[in-house]
C-alpha cells in the first residue's frame, strides 16, 4: 500500500514558502511586478532599487556588497527612459 503522505508533505511545504518580499519597502513582490534579483540572491522591486541604487552600497537584507552589474544598470537606464 502506498501512502500519499510524502506528497502531502511536499504540498504543504510548498504552500508555506512565503512570497518574496522587497527588503527596501518590506512589501510582498507580486508576480506581475517587475523585480530584480541581486547577485547576493535577494530580490527587490525594480522601482525600489531604482530609487535607492545611487546610495545603496550593500544589500539591505544580507549586507553583501552590491555589484552593480551591467544588466541591472542597463535595465534601470531603460526604465528611466520609458
Ligand atoms: Zn519594494
Ligand atoms: Zn542580499
């Protein structure tokens, strides 16, 4: 007999994973909102990063130095022009 216990555990674990929240404004990052994952792995709203990028030197969540990668800078420049 095969118990579906493992399946239930997996499902409950998945449902308990909190939605990612932005470390700058503390709000949940909805899937339809533009976000950016820094090299340290923390995710922020793109608009929050744009506001703070010039003054941010470390990640507000894990204090890793922020590497302002070309991808991020290009994305922000693109956003500013839009
Ligand atoms: Zn935010
Ligand atoms: Zn981080």
